[in-house]
C-alpha cells in the first residue's frame, strides 16, 4: 500500500481534537480523579457503557441533593406562609392608618399652627426680657439708687445704669432712635441723681477722715471714688475736700509734735531739742518725711484705688498706674498733697530760719546744709518739685548754704585783717593748722553724708576754696610783710657795714664782700619763699589722701613748684652775683647761640682778668665749706628741701658748663683757656654731688 488510507472527515476532526487536548490542565486532572473513583474496571464493556455510567452517577448525585434540600424547601414554604400573613396584617394597618389620617388631619394641622405660634411667642418673650434687662431698671435698683443707704446694691444699680446708657447709643444707630433717646434721657436723670448723692456721701466720708490721724479707707469708699472718676468735676470737689480736711489735720499734728509730743509725752516734743540745731531740724524733717509717706499712701488709695502700693525701701514708694491714667492721677495726687502740706511750710520755715540766724559754727552750718539738701531731693521725688513744701525746702537749703559760706567769709576776712607774724623758724602759723583741721572735719562730714537716689554729692571744691583761699592769702600777706621788714633791716646793715679795712683784703674776698653787701636785699626774699612753701605744704600734706580735694591738691602742688622755682632761681642768681658772674651770663648765652659779634676775650666784662677773679670766687664757694651753698634748713618737708638743694646745684653746674664751653671755644680768643677754667663740668658736678 503505497499511500495511507484516507480517514473519514468526522473521525479526523475527533482525532485531531483528542490530539490537541492538553492533558496537564487542572480541570482535566480533576475530572480524571473523579472518574477514577467509580470507574474501576477498564474493559470493553465498561468502556462502551462509560457514558451511561457517568449519567447514572449524575442522576444519583442529583437525587441525593433533592433529598438533602427537602427540609430546607419545607422551611421556605413556612416562611412564605408567614410573610403572606404579615403582608396581610400590614395591609390592615395601612387601611387603619388611612382611616385615622382622614379623621385626625384637622387636629394635626391645628397642632402645627399652635406650635409655630408658641415658638414666635417664646422668641418675643425672650426679646422683651432682654430689652427689659438691657434698657430698664428694676424697682429694687431704682430704690437702691434713690432711697437706701449706700451699699453694694447702689453700685450695682449705678453700673447697670451706665450699661443701659451705653446700650442706648447702640440703639440710636438703628431705626429705633426715638426709643433710644427717651431711654437715654431717663437713664441720665437716674445717673445724675446717683452721682450727686454719691458725691455728697464721699464728701461726708472725707470729712470724717480729717478727724483721725491714721484713718482707714473702707472698700466702699474706694469703690465710690472709683465711680466718681467718671465725673471729673465731682471728683475734683471730693479731692479738694480731702485736701482741706487733711491740711487742717496735718497742721494740728505738726504743731502738737512740736509742742506737746506724742500721747503721754512719748515721743517727747521736738522743740525740747531746740538747743541742738542738728537734731532739732533733723527731727522736723524726719517727721515731715514720715507724714508725707503716710499721707501719700492715704491719698493714693483714695484717688486711685487700683494702684498697687510698694512697701520697698526705694525712693519711689508707689508704682505707676495704668498708662492711660498715670498722668492725670499724678497731677491730682500732686495737687492734693501740695494742699495738705501747704499749712506746715510757714511754721517749719520760721523755726529753721531762727536756727540758721543764730548759727555761727561752721561744722554745724555745713551739716544743716547737707541735711536740708538730702531731704529736698527725697521729698521732691515723692511730692514733686513745683510744690510749696519743696520750694520751702530748697529755699532753706540755699539759706543754709549761704549761712555756711557767710561764716567762712567772715572767718577769712578776720584772718586777712590781722595776718600773723612770721615765726623765727618760718613754720606755718596756728591759723593754718586750725583751718586744715576744720577742713578735714568738714570733708569727713561730706564723705558720710546721705545721698538720695535721684541726686548726687555736691561739688566740694567751692567749700575748699572758701576755707583755704583766705588762709593762703593770709600767708602771702605775712610773707610780704616779712620780706619788706627784712629789706629795711638789710639796707640799714649795708649802710653801717662800710669799713676801709676791706681795701686790704684780696680781690676775691673783695668781690664776695662787695657783691654780698649789694645783694642782701634780693636774697631777703628767701625766708618769705620758704615760709610760703612751708604753709602750702602744711595745707597740702593732710589733703593728699582725700579724693574730694584732689583738684585743690594739684593746685597747691603747682603753687609749691612755682615758689620753689622762684626760690631756687633767686638763690642761684644771688650766688652768681656774689661771684660777679650774673651780669656776665648774657654774654655767654649770646656766644653760645652765635649772637656775639666780638670775641669774649676782647669784652671788658668777660676779659680773662675779670673772668679769672670771678671763677676763683665761684670755685671758692663750690669747693669751700659746707655752708657756702644754701641748704634751706628751715624748709620743713625733707623731700622738698633735698630737691631744692639739688636744683640749686644743677643750675650752678649748668651755668658753669655754659661758661666753660664759651671759654674753650677758640672763636672767643682766650689765650690759655685751661688755666682760666681749671675744672671741667663733670668734676664740678661730682663736687656738687649731682
């Protein structure tokens, strides 16, 4: 058979379908597993009956399902019967409701209408209640405003009136302007009547406060004053009433404290200590300061009950009130306190002026001035600067300072009128030590004085100048008188000391003698200068450790330097004059600076012969005995004495160095300069010890 036998088309399709079937699919595998459960024998008969076997299997399964669902079917039948019965009942209810709805429709509509009307009526009732609450006073409130005694009910009613008045302003912005105006007029009548009644009550309470020394302010009065602040005019009347009552009470208390003292005589009357100015004035100032603190606290509680009182030890004992009202409250407080303390100004001023007029002690006058200045600053911080009491205190402080400086001026004029004589040892007069001792005591008082928080210590230089300047002028007058007296005596000695025997002396001795006799009037200034230096040092030394006198110490140091320079200069000039070199020094200066036109050797004053005699005299002074140069033994400060001696030696050494350079300069034409100036400047410095 060369070719394959062709298959029938149907068989070919089935075969193709079987070949294309996927044997690994889950559905096929599950079917085969199920089939293997009941297909046990694989033979030709079983294969021919496979379809019928599967169909029987399906029939048995369906029969089993019917048997299993029979009970459920019966249950569903019972449920259907019950639902049918329930539906019938619902129909009956619906028919009953329809019949009731037809019969009660009028009642329901009437009920709905009445419910709406009730809601509208309730809203109207609430509106009326709110209107009565916000725009009307109750009978109890009207009675509290007009007839009852002032109590908390009065202030609640007054507060309600103010609220109604404010609400009426809102009402005026609406279309109910007429009602708002009528209500405002009615509330204004209630309000004005209540405020007038409140003002009369507060004035009566303030009068009662004036009858006691330390009154207690009730909470009711504080509330009343707080309310009155809404009416500035009425509040001012009450403030004036407080000021007048406390004014009289404070005046009586002050006079009692001065003359009678406290209850039972303790504390004792202030005027008992009138013989002690410091305690007398200090007790009065202390009493006023204590009274100011208590009165300020009382007035502040009255005028501004919301202010917080600070009991700390600061100068400002009361805190600031709210920022918006602080300026007005401070003004009212100052006005009332000024009026209260106005009455005590005159008796206090009279007594202090009597103390100042009878006071001649410098220390007490200064302490009084410091005490008045301290309390002036302290009370000004509490009361204000532009008040009667503060003006009185500042005027008394100025008067005390004037008294103090008047006493100092009188003392200085007395010292200048009768200057003391200069002692033999040129020591400072007793008036210098007394003045310095007094100044030290005043400085101790100044250092321990009280300084207020808002002030500072006053400048102490005017006090030092007022006390020491006359003493220094007195010393200058005494020194000038001593110098004049010394010049007169010296001139007399010079006239009586002429002796022909001087002609037999050597030329050097003649130069020293002649120049010494002619220069005595100039050197008579030396004791006066030393006396002034001793006086200035006696003033300066005790003041060195006091800072308050630092500027004046510098001034004294400058004066001492000036007098020391003058003393040294006079002594150097006197030595050079004795040696005959003083009138020759300008020639040496001109030669050194190049101003000389001719050689010095050709000048008659600086010729080798004249210069040789002068230099021998100078060498004789320098190389001679220890008393040849001044040693200023009468200067009482060893340091200054040593410095003056060193400065004299330096000046002489500088003068000799100038002469030496001029002699050694070839242009001056000295033939044998080394024999003329035998000692070089370094040797002279060594001899002088510098």
